[in-house]
C-alpha cells in the first residue's frame, strides 16, 4: 500500500466548514487504497493572534516560551480535523510534533528537524488509521517544544514523506500550482506543469510564496516528489521532482521570482584580506539571522566594500551587530536600505545558453531600472533594485523572455 | 527552602494585564525565599470556546481528540505567564502536563492522576527557576494527552503539592475564602477561617464551587494544607487542613452546600435481592458516569425501589443505560427528574450532637418544602427537593442553625 502525505495550510482549514472539505479530499485518497498522513498548519490568522498576545508582554518576544504558545495553533487544527474524519466514519488520530517523534535541534522559533522516529506514524497507519500530524513543530531531545519558523509546515510534510518513504507529498494551497511569475504582478503569468527541485528552490527562496525553500531542498536531497495543488479547485497542479527532461528541453527560463522581504546592508572600507567575510558574517550567523545575497568588491586603496541582504524583520538587529563588529576592523562606514526588492530569473536551461544575463541587464536599462546588486548562480540571476521598480521590472522581463507564450 | 504551590484559575488570568498582577503575587512569594511552583488554568471562557468549536463537528463530542484540543488552553496561559515573569526579571519556565511528568489513566476527558515524576520540576526549582505548570492536564503512559475534567486544575495543584512535599497549596480564586453557604443565596453567609478537609470535602462535593472535591480528597489523604485565597483582595483566606480543633469546638454545623447540577433517576419494582445494586449501577459506572446519592427502600410485594443521582449532563445517557438494564430484571418502571437540587448541611460537630436531622426536616416542613430523597453520613445530611425551593430552604436552614451569627 502506497503512502501519500498531504499538507494543508492555514487558509485551507480556516473554519470548521473548510476542515470538512479538506476531510473529503483526504477520504478520496484513502478510498483510493492509499495510507494517508495529513500535515496541517494552524488556522489562518491564529499564529499571528497568538504571537500578538505575547508581543503585548514583550514586543521583541522570542525563545522557548514563544514556541510553547505558538505550537497550540496546530494542536487545535489536528484535533478538529481528526474529529471531523471520525465523524465522517473514518478512523483517524491526531499527533503533535512531539507525539509524532519529530526531533529538532534547540534553536527555538527557527528549529531544524534532525530526525523523525517513523515507528509511531507507521504503527497507526498499519492499524488502518488516517494520521493527522501538527506541522511546523517538533520537540528537542530534552522534551522542549520547538517551532520551525514560518512556513515550516511544508518542511514537516516533506520530512515526514522522506521518513515514511512516501509515494508523493501533496502540498495543498490556495493557488493551483507554480507560475512563471506572480500573476498579481504579471497577468500573463502561466502555470508550470513540471519543474525541477533545483529550479523550484531558486524560485521559492527568491520569494515565490507557494513553497518553503527548506521543504524543496529537503525533497530534492531525498528525491521525494512534491505536488503543489489547490484545495479549492480540481487540477493536477505542479509536480516538483529532482529531474525533469521536459522542462530542460522546453525553456531557458522557467520563472521570475521576487522578494520584498529583504533588506540590504553594506560595510565600506574593510581591509581586503583573508577571513574578513567570516569576521563580518560570523556575528550575524550567531544571532541566527539568515544571510541571502553576498557581494564583495574592491574599492579604493585596497579596501573592500562588502554588501549582503538579510530578512527585513532582522534588519535592525543585523545592522546593530554590523555596527559593533565594524569597530573591530576599522571599517569606514555602515549603510543600509530596507526598501529594496530582489528579482531573480531562474531556469536550468540557463546553463547551456549564453547571454541571458546581458539580455536581462539591457532590458532593465531600457526601462530605466537601476541595479544596486547582482548575484549569479548556475541556474539563476538575481538583481536588487528599489522596491518601487518591482512591477515594471517583472513585467518587462516576463515579456522579453517569452514567458507569457 | 520551602516549596509553595500556587494555583490560579481562569478568571485570575483572563487577560495579559491580569497575568501581570498574578506574576507580581508569585514574585512576592519567591522574594520571601520560597521555591514557587505555579499551576494555571486556561483563560476564562477559552475552554468553552474550544469545546464549542468541537461541538460544531459533533454536538456530543468526547474522547481522545477533545483532550488534544482542550489542553491547548492551559498551554497558552503557561507560556504567557512564564514570559511575563521573565519580562519582570525572574527566571521562569513553563511545562505542559506531559512535560511535567503528570501521568494519568486513559479515561479521556475525566482522567485521574496516577503518578507525578517530580524530578523534572525539582531540577528546575534547584536551578532557581519559577516553574509554571499547566493544570487540568496530563499524559498517559503511552503519550496520549488527557484532561482531568472541569475543575481539574485544583487537583493538579494538590497532586503537585503532594509530589513535591510542598509547605502549602494556595488556591487563588475570585472569592476570598469558603463561606457557610453561598452569599448570593444567603446574604448572612460568613467566611470560615479554618475547616477540616473532611468538612470541606462534603461542602465542595455538595456544590460549593470554590474547590474541586477530588483536590480536597487528595489533600486530606496526604495531609497537605490548602489555603483558599482571593487573587484580587488581600487576606488570609480559608485554611483547609486534616484536623482542626477550633472548628470542632465551635460549631455543630460549619456550612450549607447545594448542588443544582444533579438529576435523579428511580427504578421501581426491582427484586429485593443481593447484587441488585451492582446490576443497576454497574452499567452506569462503565460509562464513566459518577453516581452521587443512592437510596434503596422496599416497596410492595418484596420489590424494591432504587433511586440515585447523577450529574445533570449525564442524565440522558444514564437514563438510556437504566432503561436497557431494567429489561434484565423486569423492573416495573424507570422515572427521572432533572429539575432537582440537593441541599446538604455539613459539620464535624454533628457526630456528637443528636437531633440535627429532625430539626432540619421540621424547619423544612414548616416552610412547605417537600423532600424527595434523604441521605446521611457521619458529618453530613443531604436532602433532594424541587429546584424552585433552593433559596427558601438554604435561607431558613442558615438562620435556624445560627450560621449568620
């Protein structure tokens, strides 16, 4: 019997009525003869509501107790969904992250899954039950409750799929698949049928909100197929798998992503010597702030300028840290900007086609869009620009690279 | 260093502001040089809100998943209280029932505590922390979340006091102590300074809402002193301890309790033979319905009438069960009434004073109050009457036994 893992996000289960619709979808898969494990988020808005309660006590709240609080959101939905399945005549059981044996490290609020004891879920599946697991949460080996950070339910679903050797990990959301770019910005955006996890990783980490990058990374690493589907419409969605010839042969560029949730920090006039990057980024990493783009180039007098981007939420803390460490190597100046957007073009076809970058830059230049940062990888080109340029930039690129055709 | 256990109910921690006031009370005790363990309920109304959500799915909802849902209420308050204590500069940690090692049996929704692994709490106390524990909940030895039923947080607090050999278990509530009867019914009701756990047990199980009877029973059994205090006013409250000479010498009757949360069931014309009581009550007990008063007397033709009371919520189910089992011993009739009230007079002094019962019955008769059931114990006399008689009966008894003096 094949195991199917389904994940439903907060908008899919925001009310008891919606939970009933979700239960029907689960039952279809169960009646197809599959073992079904369902991973759910908290009801939409609930995590923010709990977070705001804690912010009354401390506006900068974080750490262990926040996870104890926030994790109740999914605990409510697992029980309501399990009750609904039982009410519809199907045997079901709910499990918190802790009960499901999802062991994480002890970085509260942003924990990472270290292992899953799959025997708990497997035993319940073997006894014929539909197993409903709380996403986004786990437990340390010492029994402290942890959460995986925003979007972590996708990661939970993929990790469980890997641990159970599931046939497919279906991520149900409020869109019917992955698009060439955000349809709200470019009306010509098209749904993609197949995409490689490598491309999806670049797309999602660059700001496509459909799937959490850590989930895609996990799936790619362990070769689990993820299918992104709509909770509210029928359709085959978008399949994300390790390899996909169709995509490779069809298009040079598979999509354009953007991310407004970043801020840029520059430290000017640092000595251009080995180890300087780790001196700058070390203190940032110690604060558990993710660094995304990193650019270093030489300025005047053998001194280098060092620029990087961080999540916009962490901007203040990162700037503070940078100002402190700047003293240690007598840097000239620290400057920052949190009104930026990163725009990325992604495609495995890029590997074998020259000139993509220069075409991108000339299209942007023709439209008077100034670039403040550039970073490239084998299958991606990212630029940073003022956030006011977002709509124009995405639309002119989408058209110039024939993504609307 | 002495250990003080404090318990705060839902009305004491209904908002973040109230939680801050509670934190100040805890800090006073900590600054007195004590180790402090705090047991909290869910915010007032929260348990009902969660329960109502589940009732949309199934109006008769019960069992495992309900406990997964309901237990999130206390998980929210423990984290908010721990965050508040930390914000005020005190080291604190929250523990769910499961994390605190509160092991229960597997009777979901009405579980009983079987043991507490006190090493978890003790280790945190030894490291100087204030430990905040979720009341009302525990975990089975298989890791399933359970709840203890309404009012179970009192039981949690007393059980933790016993497990830690605490100096005192302070139950903070919205009243400033235990009264001779409900002041809303009798304006002449007086606060009691000391009361024995035996008396308190009769008072609370008979309907005084201040303390859960199971908690009092537990405390009496293990000789832990409970002090009932107001969260919102200063005062010494009411001390409930195993023995109390002052009370024994002072009053014959310490208080009058009543309980409107009961229903009465009668099975008529059952054979008056050994074992009949267990045949009638066995199926009721199997459904985990508590039976309170039991009266059996012989009717015509050697056939007996058997009457008992159950919680009003369980009335329908108990009646159904009784109708089924009535067939097995060809009983004549099953009748029931859920519009009753039980009124009880309690006092250890009763043991040594004759005539209390007859005085009670004559006072009620003078006021035209009809009695449908009588039950007596060494320190208690209970009667059942129509619920419309409640106010009159309590007031005339309170006056007749000089409780207002």
